[in-house]
């Protein structure tokens, strides 16, 4: 049964690209004057800018941690255009997958998301599966034992994600049907760490797993509106403080959270760059950080002092987006740049200083 909400249909102005079924060969042969080819070319540009960093340039997945394989046939045949559209637009809050819709604080207009969906759909080569029928009613309590045995090592003890995607994420559960979840368990994802459990688990056990995963769905629907300010105040945290001091960077790139926290506690002069889309920034960010999205860091770089102040970039990946930001700054001649090694989700979960909302904030805001 479809779990997508009517709010998503209205808010995203669904354009309905289902059924295009275009192959990559067609995309290559399309003339520039072909409207369909132009949209695929537009989608390709958008994909390279916003998606390839984590999902792989060819949709192969796992370029950054648990970013799934978007070109995987088992995935494509079991998801609708609406599922793709909403999950791109609203992201998976609390994970490395940010919201990319402009109305949610991301960079993309609805028509750009449509172009992305069309481009991703062009990778599908096999017939779509029917994932609309109800599945057998399972027992969530029984499902916990099977999940702990077969799923938790990748998806987390309560489905929060690990080396695989978060199954307890609100947006995912609002848009994935029970049959879609069942299909993924049965057929897995060929060529990825996700195995097929058809023939390995009984139909009753699979129904129990679906029931367990569905039980994690919260009653509240995802919020869509996010306001991000155009102008931000001072980029340097503690501008009058002493210079931050860090131990030698791991691999010449990564600084541990503990060392960064010590610098904060000492009131050190430091710059934090949040490499995620602003939609994630306003949910929470390191105190004093300013938005510096990995796809638009050039404008931010122009505002940064070139006086040797330590610049620490971070993301949730935990290294892909922040690494791109740091590499760009180094190419521009900035010294003393580093990536927060464990990423911002670890930073937040460990209780290091963060703040919610559009303001960078100062230490006094979290004390």
C-alpha cells in the first residue's frame, strides 16, 4: 500500500515522468534539439553537481559510506518516480542524505528535481515490479529477532543506518510501500552488500520484518518548509581568541572531534564550514559554523581570511562533502585546513557543542 502523502504530491508539483523507460544509449544518441534529450542532459548536469559525490558518477553507489546504488536494477524496478522525487526533495533527516528542494532549504527547484528523477529513471533496463499490493500481516515483535540476526549489522540495531541506509527514517517510511520493503528483502540489491533473502527466510519471517520496519514510522509527517538566511554574520568563531592548536592531522587531512572540542573549550580562533546543504545546517550545526555547501563553496571562500586561521570543514558522510570543500580551499592557497574526522553526526551524538536554526551561534548559546 502506498505511503506517500498528499502533501508531497501537491508541494512538489508532480510532473509524472513514469513510463519514460529511457536507456542510456538513447540518452547518448539524443540530439540537442530533442526536448527529452535536453532534459536528460540537464538531469545529468544536476546529478554530477549534487549526487555523484555520494552515489557515484554512474549511480553505482557507496562512493560515500551508505549512499545506495541508484542505478541498481533491483532498486529502480521497485521504486516509483514519486518515491524518488520526495526522497530527493526532503532527504532523510538525521542521515547524510539532505533535503535538496529549495523550499526545504536545499538548492533545487521542483523542475530540477523532476529532471533528476527523469535522469535516474533512464538507468532502468528491466520491467518495473508491482509493489502496490498489500503484503501478509506480520508480527513486529517476532520480526525483531530476525532483524537483529540478519539486518542490524548493516542497518543498525533499530534501523537507524550504519553501512547501509536508514530504514527507520521518516521520509523513507512515508514514501515506501510495504510491498516495496518486502521486495527489497526478497530480492536484495544485486552487486551490492544487500543479499536476497528469498529462499533464506520464510514468508512469515519476511512479513514480520516488514511489520517491524513499518512500526518505526512516526505518526507525524515530515516538515517541508525551511528558511535559510541569505546573509550571515562573522565567519570566524572567537575572532579575538588564541589560534587553535591541533595534533598532526591523520593522513594530513583529518582532525578528531576531541581535539576540535578542546579548541572550542579554550576559546580558540577557528572557522567551521558546514559542507552540507543548508537544509541540514538549520537542523543543527557545530556552534559558530557557517554554511559552505560542497556544490557552492567558491562564494564562501571569498569571505575567508587568509591569515592562517584554522578552517575545519565537516559533513555527515563523514568525509566526502567536507573533503571536497577542503580540497577546494587548499587549491585556492588556504593553509591550516582540515576535515572533522568522525563527521557531524558523531559530533552531535556525542554531545559536542551544536546549535539549531539559521544562526551560526556562539559558545554562550550552548552553555
